[in-house]
C-alpha cells in the first residue's frame, strides 16, 4: 500500500527535496526546486510542503490562503485556497501522487474553512498538468492569468 505524507518544509527537509526534478520534457513548466524554495522563503503568504512516498522525497506543493494576504490580489479567488506550485519528481510520476497532492489541497481548504481550491496551469504547453486537474474535478473559470488557464474546484 502506498504511504504518502506531507511535511511542512524546514531546513532539513529542504535539503532532501531540493534535488527533485520533473522530467526534461516538463522543465519549461515550473521553476527548479532551488528557485522555488528561495522564492517561498521570501513569500510570507505560502505554506510549503514536501511530499513523501514511502519515506522518500517525491514532490513539493505550495498553497496560499488568500485571506491572509496583506494586499488583496485579483489573481486569487477570495474564498478558495490557491495552489501556487505543485511538482512531482520524474521518478514518482504516474504513481497517483499528483492525485493525492490535489486531494491534500482540497482537504486543507476544507480544514481552514475555504470553499475550495483554485490554481492556474500552462495549458498551451506540452506536458502540462491540466488533465490531472480536470480528472480531479476542477473546471475552467474562463479567466486567463499570466497566460495560464485558471481552474477551480468548489466543495459542494
């Protein structure tokens, strides 16, 4: 049975996940983990988790609760948790970990009293994650933000 855990990133965990990488056909879709973790360190709005598969680092997810932002931003749905970034290491893709990460975000949103989850993805690029999100109940909002499609999932 697959054991998936989400651990809030600290200095020790950062060392373990910094070397993870998506496949070479996906490099253009997301920042390197070194860039990501540096940006997250200076982004007071994000909550960042390492994803572990059976004790091995397998990915990262960063979430933003729009209610805690100091300055309101139209980029965020006001009552939905925002998935800022999600990556699964190339060696762990195709094992259902992306689905578990999306469900983690949905559960986290519910836990903190938000109506659902929103995100953007580079739908015009090869290797994008739009199929993953659609399979997990996300629907397009009709907005494009920074040339990415916005998708939303609302708890019923």
